[in-house]
């Protein structure tokens, strides 16, 4: 089961809003690519590169997109999406979310 942290949901809403305002034709594609990436994570949660080893955070690139999904495997059946990260943003800006429950 995938669980989205509140911050990750805000990230998705912000990205969708950007596409809706500036490139409406791409908004649906963004959501579909995001869903595809979430399915890949769910099917093989340990297959993506480790982003922060001490925290168990992994990074899954969203295909044909400047975004990636930062997540961690909590249990055999639970995955937590921490952030949906645009590649042009300051690296690691989302790591403060790791300190919050």
C-alpha cells in the first residue's frame, strides 16, 4: 500500500496547477506518468536508487518528466511517498519533511 505524506500531495497539486495554467495538454500526461511511477514503486520498491541511505529514502524518476518521487519502504506492505521533486529545485529542500511524523 502506498501512503502519501501531506507535503507530497501539495507537491502534486502545485505541479498539476502549473501544468493547468501553462501547458494544459500536459496535465493529464503528468498524472498518468505519476501513476505509472507509483505502480513501478509498488511492484518493486527496492529497485530504485537510494537517495538518503541513513533514512532509507529512495528516488524514482518520473519518465519523460522533470520530476521524481522520493519515498521509503516502511514495511513489507507499506510505502511512504515523501515528496514529488522537480529536478530544477534546490537539491534536498524536501528533507526537512523526514523530521516530521
